[in-house]
C-alpha cells in the first residue's frame, strides 16, 4: 500500500498560471492536496480552479503567514491519518514524478530517525543550485553547491518548499510556529527536530526549480533585497528568537549574528521607506530581545 501524502501549497497573491502548474504537477501523485489561500484572492469556482478535482481549499480571510498555514496542514495530516506532509510555497515547480521519487528514496534509505527529506533546489533565474550551508564538527560554516554523492545526506535544515515530512515526526517535534509568521519557520522546525535526535535529510538525486528573490538595491557595495518593513520586522525578531533558543545546533549560533547585523545596517540604509525600516528594525529588535517566542505575537509594522 502506497503511503498517503497530503500536499499543502501556501499561496499569497499568486500568479495563476504558476500556481495551476504546481497543482497539476502534484495532483496525480498525492492522496490529498490542500491549498491555503492567504487573503482569499482565489475563487475556487472560477477557471482554472473549478476543473481541478480533489483540491481542498482553505480560504483565509487575511494573510496568516507560512507558520500558521503549515500548522493547519500539520493538523490535517495527524487528524486524517496521512503518512506524510509535503509542503510547498507558490514559488516552486517540482519535476514530474517528484512525489514517487522522494517516497522511493525514503523507502530505500530512511531509518527511524528521519524526520524530513528535501530535494536539491535550483534557482530558476540562473539554473544554479542553491548552496547547502551547514556547520561542520569544529563549528566552521561550510557551503557547498552540491550534496555529497548518494541519494541522501544529513543536513542542518531544508527549505519549506518541496519538503517531505513524516507524520510521526510532525507529532513528536510539535507545531510549526504560527507566531513566527514567515521567516525562519522552516529552519526553526528543522533544528527543533534535530535537537530531539531526528534527522533532516536532503537528496541530490532529485532537483526542484525554485524562484529565489532577486537582490535589487546596492548598499555599501552589497546587493540587498528591498523587503517591506513588515518583513524586516519578522526577519530581525525571528533571528533574535532563534538565537535565544537552546535548540540551535552547536556551532550555528555565532554564524547567525553576522547576517543579522548586516540586515539591521543595510535594510536601514535603503533609500525607500527609511523611517519605516528603522522602526521595523527597532521593534523587531525589541520584541526579539524581550518578547516570548512561544507567545502569539499580533503586532504588525
């Protein structure tokens, strides 16, 4: 009997053709497909959605964020007896046969410690693989453009999109952090899993195309993504929350500090919405230092 997989696609103001291509690619190979429409911008009764039989629609009245959306999917997996959750955002397109390929690797290679399996990620714009970043046994940061040979290798974390997670791990590790909203939700969950003795694995045998945000502004000699102030708030706050966690793997803590400092400086120097960015950095810093990471944070920038 084939494992039952619930695929969850989290969408926010999606391009209809890209979202339709993703849904059509996944539908034949999963037992259920849940689309979480953050903001109710999709009408399931209109074309092409009304021709996609078997899609479950969750139409959120506002943008719940990635963490809350994944938690909705996690709840369905556990309540409805699925064996796996396969999570996606709208910026990815897996190859044909993606689900059977991941399930095949899991069946051949997995042991009882496996929590999650991700694919190699290829930047749609450049065709280059997304580097795999991990900390070695001496605490040094290692970035490689390809995984070690073989179908599966233990890594420190994988991205949300295209990640296959076993139902027992979803129960053992616990909820996705709804209050983290978007940034570092996947990293935090993976590190929590590893803290509990479970393994996060990535395969180099299966590659998935993903749209990587393009850097658009040069500041102090660096190309910087000009995120909205609200996003900057979550990036700063969540990074500090992660630094405060005892579940951060040994060796990673100091490697989180430099990117956070660059974020604080460079985002605040961007020419547009400068005051709002300063405010986002300040609020994110304050909440990250004194706020409770496990408490639902309803603040918005």
